[in-house]
């Protein structure tokens, strides 16, 4: 049995608002299943559970803002059975204030443990009162904003209650941009970015390196690969950049991991974050998990899916908290070179600029070839410029043999 906590979705997150429960006490859940929706400065995030079991109790009501690390629910063993009795589905959590007393078999009543700052158990699936329709608070608020009649919708939440996803499904493309699930408060997001980047520049001793890569081999291979394939099966150069970077990080693990108060912890796998610009001025960097083991076509599809979900909503908590290094690419904006700021607790940021045809020395000759500037911002507490240079050279070496990616 363990508590399900408000997750940390980045070094800049201090608290989050529980918007909606997707489960009720008594429900069985599987590892990786989305069980709640949380609102942060980055928008609405699907939060998954990291163990299988049974939801025994929910501590926090929807529309409640709580600090990172606050227990949200209790997940019991999948072998346990929640008692079927009136009111058992929603048991009271210990509220702040005087502790309750419980009798023990061997002695007098003892005080039950308290959970500071938590209110009584939430009404997860609002029960109809008379003719009042069952709907979650978030769904009622969104329906009011959109002018949607709740009575016209079928509920998919606990007890048949109408939840936020039902509104989204019904409204579809009719939702105005500001009401899309991926919407965010621009000012709040800019404040979060400012806090994170200020911390990064204050605490992380950055060093920077950059070099120009000859993309002749990669460009020729990519052209041949895409020639006879339909649009949905074609690759972009970005997929090659991500895969080459992931392989280089596997070879140089001092650039792949997290740095905290106990020092540097290299990661076992490469979960490569991708900086994505959000319409309206935001920025988010979810991770492509196990990037180094993905084939190029799978990586291309995952990358496209990640960008779409980042902009319309639907990112998962694990995608926002697991990146071991991040890539930022501003080539589509016509920028030749980008120098990133490391996203704590990571220790490296890799930047790719525009792919342009440039004059390059090839042997003793001058040739016009596609090329790109790649940069590295790295944490001097973990490594120095010698290793950083080897890392950039490894990305170059990987791109010279695209057929092996």
C-alpha cells in the first residue's frame, strides 16, 4: 500500500491543482493508467499511476491546489478487496485538526495518524440530488464557459458522472482556441519559465561549445529513403538529429542524467526532451522515452505525436518529469546557431540550427553542401570542454552513417 502524490513536473513546479479524478475508490488501476488530471503553469496534464492496485481512498477534492509531494490518494495492493458497504467507496481521510481515535484489540483507543493540510475525502463522482445532473466541478465550470447543456451529454466518469473529457469529446473542433485542453495562462507560464531559467543560470556553471556538421551523407540517405514512400511514412532530418544525439548520450553518460544536492546521477536510459514552442508564447519540453532504442520511423511518429499533444493538450506527467537531456531546434525559424539554457536538474542542452547549403572544405576541394550548426550547453560540475567536444564529434560521426541509425 502506498500514497499517490502530487507529482513534480519540472524544477519550476511548486504546486498543482487537482482538476479531475478519472477513478473512484474501489477501482482497480494498472501501472501507467491515467487516474487524474492536474493543472500546472504548463496546462492540463494527465497523471498516471506507477503501480497496479486498488484505489482505496482519495484525499483531495477537485479544484484544490496543493504543493508538490502532497498525498492525493492511497493505492492498495491489487490483491486487496475494498469492503462493499454503504459509503465504503469514499472513506473519510483524516482532516487537519484533532486526530480521530481507533480502538485496538490489545488496549485503549489510540490516535490515528493525521495527514496535515488534507481535507475530507472528495466527492469523486457527484451523485444526483433530486433532478440535479451528476457532473464534476471542472465539467460544470467548462460547460458554463462554453454554454453547453450538461443534459445533452453522456457521462463516462465514476457513477456515470459527466467529466471534462465528455465535454471535450462532444465539443470537438467547436471549442474556441482559448478553451482547448492545451490552453495555458501565458503570464503564469512565463513566470514559471523565468523562475526555472533564473535558477539554472544562478546554480549551474554553464560552458558552451558549437561546431558545424556536414550533412551531405544524411541528406542523400534521407532523400533516397523518402523517395518511394507515402508522406505518412517519410522521415524528417529532425528524427536523425534526435537519434544521433541519443546514441551520443549513451556513449557519454556524463551528459545524460540529473544533478541534485547529492551530486550527479547518470541515467540508465536516454529520455530525450524536445523543446516545443506553444502557440501563444509558451515553451514546454516533454521527453521521448527510450530515444536511443527507437527506430527512425517510430521516433518520427513519436515526435509528431508529442508535438501535437503538447500544443492541444494531453501530455502525461511522466513525459514532463523524465527527460535526461534536452534538444532545442530553431532551424524552422531561420536561426543558424542556438545556445540553450540547461533545464535543471538536467546537465546538458543540445541545440540545432537551420540546415543550409554552405561552402565546406571537402578534402582539398571546396564544395557546397547541406550543413547545420550544433551547440552544447553543459554543466561544468559534471564534465568539462574536452568531454563536450568528444560528444559533439560523436553526433557528427553518427550522422555520417545514417543507414546505421
